[in-house]
C-alpha cells in the first residue's frame, strides 16, 4: 500500500492546522475528513508513518500533530464513512480497515516506541499507542505486539525508554492482562512497578507511581489488589522522600486517588505514612509566634508549598473520611489533633494582612480567588469524619490562645475554625455552646472589622448547625449583638450581621423574638435606605426570612415593608440592580404568603403587573429569571384559585425554558481532548444557566399542576409532551427527576378538567411513554424514579391498563429483575475477591437497587388494585423480586476495623 501520493495533501493539512488563521484551519479540517472518508487506510497509515517514523522529514511539532490526528481520527465515526452501505450508519475509520493495515499501523507505532529519542515525541507516541490499545480491546481485539515492547523497554539503559512502559500502564492498566495470551501474575507485575518507583530517574519514578494507581484501580482483581497493593503503597511513600520538591505534587496525586477509593492499602503502613504526611503540610512561617504544631515550618515559598500540601492534606482527609476509626485510634487521636493546628496555621499564614480591598468591595458575593478557603473546607470535612470528641479539645486549645494574639489574622482564624467544625462536631458542641459564646463574645467588639465579621460568621454558623439551640436558648444574645452590629461603621460587617440574622430566622418561633421585631425591622429599613447596593440586597433577603419567621405577627409592619418592596420593584430597573429587583420580588411575595391572602390581595395585582413588565424585559443570563419563577409560584400558593388570570402570562415562559435543548458541540479533530462527543455534549449541557432554568421550570410546572389542577388545562398537552420527552433526557438526571414528578401532576390536571374524557388514547400514550422509558433505563436510581412516576400516575387515573401495556410493563419488569438478580449473584461470587473499597462501592449500588425493588413492589400492588386478572403474573414478579432482594452482598460486613 503506497501512501506517497497523499504526502502533499497531508503536509498541507498539517501546516494549516498548525497555523493561527481560522479559515485555513477549518478548510484543512474538512479536507482531512474527506480524505479519510475516501481513503481511510492510506491516511491513517501515513499519519502513523509521519508521527512514529519521521517519514517526509516533517518538523517535530508536525509529527506530534500527526500522531494526535491518528488517535483522534481512527476511532471517531465519520459521517459519510460506512461499514455497510445498506445501513448508512457512520463508522470509525479503524472499523473499515483490513486487518493487515491495522497490523501495519501497529508495527509502525511499536517501532516508534522502541526507536524514538525525543522525549516529547515519545510521550505523544505513548498516548497514541495507549489509545489504540484501549479501543482495540473494546472491540475484543487485543493489541498483542505492544506488551513485548513494554517489557523490553523496562530494561532499556535510557530513562526516556523506561518512562514509556509506565506511561502505557497508567493509561492502559489491563494491557498485560487482556493483550497477552498468558497474563502476567500480580507479583511479577508488582516487581515491575516497584522497580519503576526505585528507578534512578525521578521522571520514571513519578510515572511509575501513576501506573501503580491505575493498575491497582483497574489492572488487578480485588484479591490481587490485597496481595500486592499495600506493599506498593508503602514503597511509593518511601520513594516520595527521594524526590525533589518540584515533582512531589505529581507523585502525590496518584496516592490521593488511591486513598479516596482503596484506603485499606494504607493501613498497614500508617506508622510510616502519617508522620510523613503531617510534617509535609506544616506551612511556612507565618505572622504569629503561636505554635500550631510540633513540626518545623516549611522552607518553601507559599505557592510551592501549597502544591505539595494540598495533595498531602487530601490523602489525610480521605483516610479520615474512609477509615475514621483507625485514624482516630492511631496514637490516641494524634492525626485529628495535629491536623487542626496545621490547618489553622495554614490559614493564618495565607491571609493577607492588608484588607483594604475587602473593605471597599462593591460585590461581596463575587468570589475572592485570593481567599484561603482550603483550610476551612478541610476542617469541615475533618469534623464530619472524626467528630467532636477528638477535634473539639484540639480546636479549643488553638482558639483560646489565638484569641489573645495581637495579629488580627490569628483572632479571625480562631473564629472561622469554630464555624468550620460546628456542623460536624454538633453533638459534642451543643452542650458547650454557652462556653463557646463566653470565649468568643469579646470579639463582637474587636477593633478589627474582619474579626467582627468572623464573629458573625461563627454565630450564623451556630444558628444553622445547632438545630435550634441558639434560637431557643440564646435568642436575646444573638439578636442584641446583631442589632448592635447592624450599626457597625464598616458596611461589610453590617451586611454580615444581616446575613447572620437570615440564619437565625430559618429555625425560630415568634415568641423568642417578638420583642425585638420592632427594633429589628426599623434597623433593617435604616440600613436599606443608607447602604450601598449589596447591603440593600442583603437587607431584603434578611427581611424575607424575618417575615417567614414572624408570619401573621408581621402584619403591623406589612404596609411599610410592602411599600418599600413595591417601590424597589418599580425603580430598580438598571442592569446592575437586577439582583436587587429580584430580591424585592422575593420579599414582596413571601410577605404575602406569610400574612395571608386577605391582607395581601390588594397588593398582589400591583406586584403581578410589575412582574409581568420585568418578565417582558428579561435578557439572556438575567439574574432576575430564577427570582421571577419563584415569585410567581409564591403568588400562586398564596392566591390559589385567584391566580388563574395570571396563568396565560406565567406558563408560556416556563414551557419555553423547559423546552431548552443544548446545542451540539463540534470538536475539531486536532483538539487534544480525549472525551467522546456525547460525553462533551453532556458535560457542557449540564453546566449552563439554561439547563438550570430548564430544571427549575419543570419543578415550577409541577407546583402549578398540583395547585391549579384543572385550571392548567390549556397548557396540558405541551407540558405533558415536554415531560414525557424529558423522561429520557441524556443531559441531566435532575431534568429526568423533575419530569417524573410532573407527569402525575399533569394527569391530575387532565382528570379534574375532563380534558381527555373523549380521547383515551392520550392516557394510553402517557403510560406507553413511561413504560418505554422503563424499558430503556438501566440505572437503578432512575429506574426507581420511573416506577414511582408510573405508580403515582396510575393512582391518579385509577384505571386498569390496556392488555398490551400491562404485558409490556410485566415483560420489562421481569427483564429488569433478572438483570438485577444476575448482577447480585455475580457480586456474591466475587465477594471473596473484593477489598473493602470495592465492597463499599457495590453496597452503595445495592442500596439503589433496593430502592428500585421497593418501587417495583409498589407499582405491582397498584396494578393489582385495578386489574385482578393479572394476579398470577404479578405474583410471579413478586416472587422474583423477593428472590432478587435476598441475593447480593450482605449488610454488617466488618470493614477491617
């Protein structure tokens, strides 16, 4: 097979794709696609020859691009390329090649791996060869020529050769299992990995650690993992100490992954691992002379130290979360005690002393990328993992000393540490809240504004996390302090005082604050009138929560606050005031729901008219959109039947939002991305404001369906069509869930309005679509959701199903039960080979299966209520369901504790 005639074309394509001009790149892209469709074998072989063998004398960057294109082109279906001309299904070029051509390309790649001397080119070849092996294996065609090359390269005198086997094992960890006729025994594989971690080359060592991670994840069985895993992990930590600081983070990341999934592999070597990790996260010297830990401070610059400390901390946190008993027992809780000090010390050392930017900010909600959030999040995780018995004494020891330090950062970090651990340490903290308040109360008058801010953060967190204790027992203290700090000379402190009140009023009885309601409302109104935009927004948010706490006791203040909200709705019309206007909608409609329809009715029409004006002026990504949706639903719940005149204006925008479909991406072949187009589409689609609005629209339609019932008849059919389509939405599980809840609500609309009395086929189509979704679904969680939707829907219509639908559902249910039973039997058979991490993963899957089995049971009972003729078939299903539920892994497994 000659490829010379394509050399000019491919050379021009490579040159254009390397350029910066868009039009030539796009033309080259189209030309390459067409060449590949016309002559796939020649194009792929030539790309391999250019990249792996340097045919044509191209520059290194062009060779590297050729290898990338080979990997991207070979396995991506191309429109116009068909394996079978009759089916017209787009096919990947690899699948239309003759076996001789595939083998020739593989020979070229393997030769390149053995002979190439440039390290950058070798890495590209390794990625390509690994991708080729993965795709070949997925097609049940092992890549036999590659394993011998891998084993040969491990003995090469050149470190860049020895690097490649571990690169390949990292990317294709089953290569020495599924691409050889005689799989390599686990101990022999472990010896190869151990040799890599002790290689003279630091680059090889790091790559070997990545390979260890991948092999232990996917390349061995659970029993083999138990046999070799702990030794490999222990050796990895010994190898870490011989690496230069600049490579440590790269070597630690694979161990982070292992700790989060296979923590048992770390347990035999805790005595070596834990002291090393703890010393590694000791921060550079900070502003305070306070002793945070027994370890010497790091000599590295802060940013370089963070590169190492972050993964080292993550390993410790994962072990605490996954194996809390062993970690808490090690040296009587030493890990928790020392981590508390190390994390607080890290935060103190990471905060900038100058807080001028913080003081003058115009948008406190904007993320501060410089703020050291890591320590707070880590303390929160640590508290949830280990609880307060160990942690609270450690926090207390640090806090009491830090609150006496002159540097404001010490006092600040002491307070945010309490806030960070409060939820996880609730049981132990709750009886000691009075002591905590006694210790921290002086900071309410601290001379530094950020310390006063942190005090409020701490109080607000205690209000949220302590299950009403603050509101029941310390309401006077909280309200008096917050009222005082609402008048703080620093605006950010005022705003945070209002935010703290928001937390207080989320779980409160009116009698605990009734005597403070008058000064509180007046103070909030004063701040609204005198404060900047962000303070006005916070005041309205706080007022909304005060209203919900006060309910009808808010009536004396109704007129004043409602007038303010309506005035703001009318006047806050600029782009920068979108959130303020949204908050005003929220506040006005929540006031209405709190005081009741009789008081609110007169203002409801005015507010609705303003909201319609806002709705007609919405722009893409408008901050008011979600506020508007929620405000309409609040009005609906309050006004009930009287809301009907607004439905023609409210429902169509919801239907438009619910009908959103994300656009398909068009990834260039020259892209370095490895994910499939479907994966890319789903990832992009699930992270957009439009998708968030779609989910919210379905949820709101459900609320309207259950509140307005028959009055929603004019929008029944489009709503139902959107819901049924969304039952199989491939972009978002949340959309599926919202649609599943909406379908029974819409059937209630149809029933009460008599909409489909003369067209029973509409009901049949609804159940047909639900059953079709059940047939296609394989995820147990989604399956449970669909069966619940079916059961609730059948309960609404209270009719027997047509015979063909009953037969279809029974067949689908039987198939699902057999699949679940088979999976659970397989788990039983594999049980003795599982390690603890595997077992935990499978037990979680089994919980989801149990939910599906419960919903199947309820669905069968509901069917039988309306059709006793199906009793024998349903009895058979119930018998199969009971047998299935008894199979699988059993609870109560001792996880090695």
